[in-house]
């Protein structure tokens, strides 16, 4: 049986304790109704390019949506850098509404300045 230093043991214990919180931070997609595709057009009011998923607040006629995007690395790799998600920019989002939060949707694709980026 290998022998570990006290420092290595502490690192192993901390990693084991952090694993459940990492798993909880990422939610599944079952909360979204994939049988109800929707398209929303509006202006970005706020944006976050953060983990586990980026987001925008999209002001559409009559409603402001919290739009859940993809992880930052995927958005960057597919051509959606943070500079495109500026407040005031017009955007079209296609995706699915949240089953229990009428203000939230999951984006499958986003179009800004005529450029469409697939997020899934």
C-alpha cells in the first residue's frame, strides 16, 4: 500500500469533498420543454460569459428572458466571443422554454449581426 504525505492526503480529501458541489453546479436539461421550440428576438440587456454556462438577459416585446447559453469554451470555439454579447445589441435566440420558470429559456442557437452560432 502506498504511503502519502499529509499534504497529499489533504488534497485528496478536499478533492473528494468538492466533487458533489461540482456535480450540483451543472444542471440537466430536463427542466426545459424540448417539445416547444421558440424563437425570441430582442436586445441584450446583460450578459455573462461564465461557467458552467453563459447567459444573456434578452429584452423582447412584453418580456425580458434569461437565456441560458453554452459553456464559454464552446461559445468561443464556435465563434461567439464575449465581445458579441454587448448590452444594446440585437439578437435572435432559438431554443426551449423552462418548464417551471416562465422567464427562462435554453438557447440552441443565437444570431447576432447576421451570424448564427450553434450552441449545442
